[in-house]
């Protein structure tokens, strides 16, 4: 039966997919460094016709190449697979050729006699590697039926090798890889392969599969019929989810005993073009310098395709779709179709014209085939970065300004420039410098960071009398250097004219802090020097007048016209106003300009010392033992003068009175110190005034007689005065000491008696009764009102006597009126006058008189003077607020009558009765 074209095409595809199944072995498996043992090709594929005769060779030759004759042999060339495949299909369909091949194997040694074996009974391999047919119809022990048409499967097995040759062992069953296209539409389950064992005719066999996709997640993607061995796929495959599966097929008997060794099943998912290229970023940002040459790299865009990158499905190609703006050319950039690198392709990039380009990039798979491939786009934003290709230029060729003299940090002119580069960048920021016209450095030019203007600023004061105008030449540049090939513009230089205006400057003392030297003690009225000032305004006719600003000791005066300094007192170097022999005074010089200006000058007078201070003896007091040779008194002198008008000093005792030299002696130690000691063997304890004459070394020398008080006292063995001796030395005898002690005792006794008397008086005050003690009775007694006491704690009154009794039956029948202090008011209260709300100047006196009248007419009043209670208001007060009392300043009311009311109203009389005298 002749195979049809469809069957031949399927057979060719199947054989091409699964490869060959022949293996060769040699006893020597040693691997040499310079040789790779193995077959010359990984896969050998042959197309066999059904009419092949026994013994016919399948291939003759060493390599796979397209044969020149199609009569007997056709070789498949991998380098031109599709062409060879087409020729093979054509030849088989016409039954004019038989495709054959020859295998080659190298073991990297000189060993001869390599043996080849195959597990297919229809073919054999000679020792030279030639495969030939052994019979027209082959027999298969283990086979695999593949969809959609079953085909024969070669089942090669491996032989263990040793140094004595090859020994055939039991064959293993091998299934070639199974290819399954992804995204299949079914129907499912779809058969992939059938697995059979040659022992299924003898026993019942059960087939099963294990691995990922079978009994491991994802579960049940594949299953197998345990009886027939047919394996199925149960759902559409997705290569992007999983590209391959590795399963193991098992054959066991009904008892679960292994019949065959497990076989590996490799299932590969064939990729379909079902994924578009995806850009990593939807928007890419890049930059390129303006003026860049063609071929300058800009940026790279990248798109990934989830399909198989080894096939056309995953091979992405790039192209630029559009460019915006299309200036100066519509194709300013190009892209590498394979790498996605964007480069410039044309010159003319100018940031000042176009600052940004927007490029749409398209990525297409199927190697860029727009008819079959899938596409996607992204945006590339290309910024044209600035380079310093535009020098700054002044907007004017000359500038002018004006500045007053003696002013600093004043902006006198603003220089404006124009720069077309990117603002606020080093290519735009201006730097100004003065080329000429300012040799003394009076000016500098600072850059305004916002406007980029140059601010001509005075940093060193200018003098109108020295320079009335300045002509400056300035240049402007950028912080960044100019780009290559760009030259400075002639407009980058300009002139600046600055005029100086005259102002009234204060006079100044040329020799400020002027120092003069003279001796102290110069008489009053002595002219010391002329301290004059200079007016810098030479072009103004102004007069300068002088005055004294600071003269701490008030020793000097200055002539207001010529500045002559004259003394007004004797200068004394030892004065507290003199510091380090220098006396300072400050003077003021003022002109008569508009406005007036003044300056100060300091005169320093260095006073030379003269011997005008006699030395003073030190110390003023001392003590010594009453016996000589125990201790001495060290004496020295102090002199307010300075060298050479001080020491060495001369210490001596006066000759009068004679007892001084008789009792005391002075021993010279050095020029500044001497020792005073007793001359006699014993001197009674006491205080002695010892006069000593001290003379300095000045010219002429000055002397001074000083008195030193010496306490003579008994001493202990260490030469220190004893306590009794110190008291005796102070001049107090025994009688004096006793008198002092008696005085102290008398004083303490007096204090004790006073305390006892105070205690007794306090006790008496607590025991007396209120209103009963005749001593405190108010009748015909003098009362004291100026004793305030110490508050509530100092009161010893029995307040219960002032309280109203709870039960007093003897007062129930009393008539109404003014009650006594020991009565409770019963019945109606006496009608005392009510003061009006609005007082009248005379109502105070009327109120008091009416109150007295009511009290006098009270029949319950005792026959003697008694305390009357006027402050009891009862349940409610009818009196008005105290705040309603107003003092009158009209002077209509005469209050002189208050003087007649006694001492209690004296204060009111003083307040209201004084008239206009207050």
C-alpha cells in the first residue's frame, strides 16, 4: 500500500520531532581533553518507504547533506530543513527515492571494531554505521500509539560496557517526548499516547502515571486509562504557566507487583503566539545634549514577550512610529530594532528652539512581522539638555551711576544681560568682573540670583577730594565654560561711569590718640600742646571749633578756636584717674557745615613721676613678748611714688623722747625691710606707741614719722602671747575686769525682774471682771483709745458679758427705749432717727442730737453714765449704704461747731472745719 501525502507529512513531522533512537557503545569510555566522544549528530532522521527491499541501504555518506541524485537516496540537511523536508515529502509521495543515512561514532581513541545495535527488528546497523532493512514488515514488542495517527516507535536500550566487549541485557521501554500545543480547543480529554507492554498478552497489566500534573499540583491535568494505557490531557495547556511536564508511567500486575521499570514521559507545551510584547515602562524619559552629532546614544526602551523567546513568537523588534515635533527634521532619532537603543540620526538639536521630543515606539513580535505579529507601544520623552552655546550679552554698551563719598555697601548701578541658555543653570548664571578703571578696588559686581543682573557695589569708601568719577570696564561670562567652538560676543563687555558726590565730612584729628609726656605736678594754667583737627572738605570754606568731651579729673581745658590744651589743676600721677601713668581726655572738633559734622580725638598724657609722696610705715600694729630675744617685729614701708623715688628706705628711731631709743632698737635687713625689737631685758606688758622715721631714696628724699602700736605681753615657751597676757596687754587691770563682770550680773538681774513683773500683770488681767472691776469702770474714768493690742489673741475680755442673757424676767416690764448693755430689748425699740438716703450737710449733727435726746428721755436709763448700744440693727437695718455718703466741697455748710463736741470729733472738725486752708 502506497502512503498518502498526509501520512508522509505526519510521519516526517513525527520523526523530525522525536529524533533517532539508535545508540552505540564501546568498552573504552575514557574522555580525552581534546576529543568529545559520541555520535557525529544528536539526531538522525530517515524516511522509509513501504516498498523497501531487504538489505537495501538507508544512507551512504558521512554527513547529512542534500544528495545530488534523487534516484535512490535522499539526505535531510538541517541547515535547510524546510527545503529538504519538502523534497523528502515530494520524493516519497512519488515513490522515486528512498531516504537513507549512515551513522558515525567516535570514542576518542584508536580502538577498532565499534559495534552498533538497534532494538528495531526491521533494521540493522553494520560496523561502518550503515543502516539497512532486514525485512519488509517489522515486529514490535513495545510500542506507543500517538495521536492523531499511531506510528511505530523505536525502543532502544542501553548495554552495560566493559573492557571485554558488549553484553546485551533486558531492554527498557522508552517513550519519546510528547509535544502538546497550548490553547487547544479540545475536545477534552484528548489522547496523547498509548503505552503497552509486551507482557500484556500473558498477564493483566494496570497502567498509572505520577508526577506534576498527575498526582501532584496542578492535579489531574493528565490521566491514563489503567487498562488500555491510553494517556489523555484534560484541559487546555498554557506554556506561559508551565512549559513542560515530567511524568513517570508505571506497569504493575493485578497484585501490584512491578512488571516493567517505570518509564519517563516528557511532555512539552508547544508555544503559540498568544502574548503581546509588554514594555517595562509605559513612559520612558531620556535626554540628549543639544548640538549632539548623529549616532549619539539617547536611551533604551525594553519590551518583554511572555512567549517562547527561542521562537518567532517571542522575538521582539522595535520601530519608531511617530516623532513630535517634527523639527528640524521628522526623523531626528532612530531605534535599534533588536536592542531598543534610541540614537540621534540627524543634526540640528537646539534646546532654544525645541526643548522636548515625544517619540512613540512600537514593539512587535514574530520578528517584527506586522501582518502576523502582535504589537504594543510606549512613549519616549526625550529632553534636549542645555549646553553653554549662547554667551551672555549686555543689553547696553554703557551704564552710569552715582555714589556719595564715604559710603560703603551701596549699589550704584544695575547691569542687565541677556542669555538664551536655560535660566538658573550654570550655562545662564552670569559672572561679572571689572577689567579696568578701579585699581584701588573700590567696587565689586555681585550677581542677583533671581534676575541675573550685575549689582555694582561700593566695598571701599571713595573720597570726593581724591576721585570725582570712575570709568569702569566690565566683562560678563557664565559659570560654565562655553561649548566647544563657541566664541565670546563683543557685546559681553560694557563701560560703567560712576560719579562721586561731595558730602560734608567731619573734621578729624590727624594724630588721634596723641601721646605727650610731662612731669606731674605742673602748675595750673600751663599750656601743654595744641590738639588741632583737619577738615577734609577742602572745597568748602568751613570753620572748626573745639570743645572738651571727656576729662575725668577736670584737669584740662581747650581753646575753642585753635585747640590749645591748658591745665586747670595740678596733674597728679598718683590719682585714681591715671592708669599705668597715663591720663586720657577726649576732645570734640565740629565744623559749621550743613548739616554740621564733628569728630573726636583722644589726648594721652604720660605723667613722669616726681618724689612728691613720703613713705608710710607698715604695719601699723604689732605685738612682742615682754622679754627680748623671743621674737621681733618686721617692718617695711609703702610709697605711692615709683622707682627711683621709693626704696631703699631708711628706718630710724627719733631721739626724743629718750625712752624710745632706750627701750627699742631697729635692725636693718635690706633696702625695704627692718626689724623692731626690745633693747632692755624686760618691759611691762601693755600697749606702746613707737614712733619710727622712714626716709625714701628720692631726689630730694622725703621722710615721714609713723607710729606703730606695739602690744607687749607675756609669752609662752613658743613665743606666743598667753590669754591673760593678751588681756593685760590690752590695758585692762584686775579691777576693771571685776567691774565688767558685776555690770553684767546687774543687767541680767534687771531683765529677770522685768519678766516676773510682766507675768504677774498678765495674771491680773485674766482675773479681773469686765464692767465690775472698779478699775475698768467707765464712770468718771479716763479712757484710752489709742491702744490696739495684738488682735484677738491679746484680748482678755470676757465676751460673754456683752452677750444678751437668754432669760431675764426682770426686764419684761421695762419700757421701750434705749437698752442697757445687760438688757435684752423687749417690745418696741426706741425710735431713733433714720438718716436720709441723700444726706444733707447738717444732717450729721441733727442725727447725733436726736440720738442723745432719745437717750436722755429713756426712763430705763440708770442714774449714772452707762454704755449705750447704737449698733444693734435687729432683724433688718433701716440705715442706708455707707457708699451713699457724699462729701461736699461747696463750702456752704459750716462745721466749726464740731470743735465744740470734744476730742472724739476732733478728726471730723479737722476734716470739715478747716475751710479753704486745706
